[in-house]
């Protein structure tokens, strides 16, 4: 298992020197033929890039107000904050509260506030924004149970809205500034006593987000988007957005102001087609604010990278997602049975375990820079193997965990295209892909497989993009080894 050499007192510059990067001259390479044609390959056709822009990549960096507080945490922070993220997601911690019940008299815990502001300022200084989600209101505003208790109907509901408003007032004058968006509750459809959580019924959630929006507007914080419902899965989405007919979202304050964008977690995606239809007729930005545990292909690091990229393809396609976030960036641990963390820190040996999931996401995030790229889907695919890649949602409607293994992104000015192949099969895939601008000449491929477990993606030798005589679109041949992820960049 690969670890990085990280003595405790190394500077960032030395850390960079002892860690190979995807772009470095010493990155591992694998020869692939410079294809100009292949006689017996699969074939696929790229659609014209649609109007679904990619607007942001993000993650939850780690738990608490200082997740990188000791070695080798700072090195993990440097890796995470240079992987192409545009935002971080964090908890609006109930520990921020100290005393009081109204906007005029609520006092915050200054030590907690200062620590969180420092955390968010580091992200800001690294070029990222941040979004906040409530795991639980302070326990004094609940029925007594921080883990799983409901809001106190007598006084807690108004106090909670006041608390959120006071936090925004403080952040507005802090070095971190205001968050980009606020969710009043992480997974309101899920109750647990294992960590801070708060179940909501649909009426209480709508009332609370309405009141929060009104209070923030009155305080002058219209720039903070309130979004949701941030459910753990899609099953209840219709009810939280106004019932089976979505009547609440068709007008009034709830639709026009309270719900500034949609936010979901993708741990269960049943009923996604009806949700997509709704979103397409009630347009707002779509955020997937959490996904993890990509274990459908096994629990090895390469298997998780393969399944992660298939899940990401589905997350982008089954609903028109604009912002996508992974769950957890870093933890002090040596193992990760659940598959929720990109980098693990061993404090005894002062080493990092940087996973294949990290390297794969980093390559994609740095290649597809939000704000300049649109999703590009595969419209047809002919596979000569009995183990077929999934390129369409057809047949996956009843699956709570759909996967799209083959998808792409095109730069808005058409100067470049990125194609992802999540080859979970035991067959090497050679795929002739048709549909590129005729000005493209070169393909650069990067592979994560068993030869690069927890290491930089392997750089393939460059291949040709060509336009046959008499044709109006270019083509290239992709090579995705068995049980691998391929990220190919064409320009």
C-alpha cells in the first residue's frame, strides 16, 4: 500500500518534491499504440454537449473545527485544497451556540466561532467558497436529544432561526465571509442516535426554511442561498418539495424565495426519473452535496475508484446536477471500512494513505474546471463484449444505485473534451469514439488500475484524434484496461 514520505517538519515545498504528481515527468507511463484506426473495437457516439453546465466540485474536508490539527494532517489539507475544488461543505455546528433566545441576545461561543472561521478562511484563501449544513440545532432548542431529537415546538423553532441569523451576522464581518449556501438540515428524512441529527416532517421543514429565508432577508443576507431538502435519498423528495404533484413549488414564497436551489444526497436514487422531470420544469441549480461508500465493485481502493466514477456519471445524468460534492476528505485512521474518506493519516508513522479515489477525482476536477464545461453524454454504444459498460439510464430506473460508466464533458468554447470510462469489467476495452470537433488532433489518457493502487494515475502515450476523409466529426480510440478508470483528454 503506497504511503507518502512526510516527516513532521517538512515544508510544503519539500512535501511537493517527495510526492509525484500526475503532471510530473516522473509519473508512471504505459505505452498504448498511437491509434489511427482499429479493426475490431467497440464504437460509441458522443452527443452534442447539452446545456447542463458543471458549476462546482466540492467535499467535506474533515470533522470538527480543525480537522488537520496534527501531523500528517497539514499535508493532507494541502493535497485536498489543490485538487481542483471550488467549494467545501461543512457543518454549522451546534457548538457555535452559547446563550440567548433571540437575534438581539444570542451569544456565540467565541472559541468555536474563531476556529471554524479560521477553517473556512483557509479554504477561501485557497480559492474556494463554502456551504453550510445543519446536522442538528443546539440541544436547548430540541426535545433534549442532540442525536435524533426533534425541534421543540414551543420555543425551539423560533430560537433556531434566530441562531442561524446570528451566525450569518458574525460571518458577514469575518475573514471567511458569508457562505454560498445554507441547508437548514442534513438528511431530514433520517433519524439516528449515532451522531447529531434532527428528523423533520415535510410541513415543519417547509415552515422552518420559510422562516429562515425571511429572517436572512430581513437581516440583509439575500446572497446566502437557502437550499434543500438535502435528503439521504430521493424517495421522499416529492413530498418535501410539495407533494406528489409538487404543488408547493409552483408558486408562493416557498418556491420563489425559500428554495433557492435543490440539494440532495445520492445514497438511494429510486424515483429519480420523476424527480428529473420535475426539475426540468421547475428550473433551479441542482447540488449533490454528499456521496460516498462506492463499494459495488468491491472494497479495494481501485474497485472503489471504479465504482466512484460510475456513480459520479449517474449522479450527473439522472438529475441535471450542476454542483457535486464527495463526503469526507481526511481522517486520522489507517483503515476505512466504509469507503468514505479520500486521505487517511497515520499519526504513529506520520504517513498518509492517499487513495486511488483521490487521484482519480483530482485528475477529473483539474481537467474539467467549473464554469467552462458542460456535460456530454454518450448517445449510442456498441460493445463486442458480454460485459457491457452502462452508458444510459435505460433499465436502471428501479435501481437505487444506478451507474453510468461512460460519459464526457466538453469545454464551452469546444477547445477540449474529457471522456471518463469506468471499466468495471474483466475485459480490456478499445473503443472508437466519434463526435469530436475536426480541429482536435491529440488524445491524452490517464489510467487508474491495480498497477497504480493509491498512486498517481498512469499516463498513457498520446494517441491520435482524426477525421476520416468525407466526414464532419473527429474520432479517436480509447484504451481502458480491465478493471480500471480511464480519463481521456482530447484537444
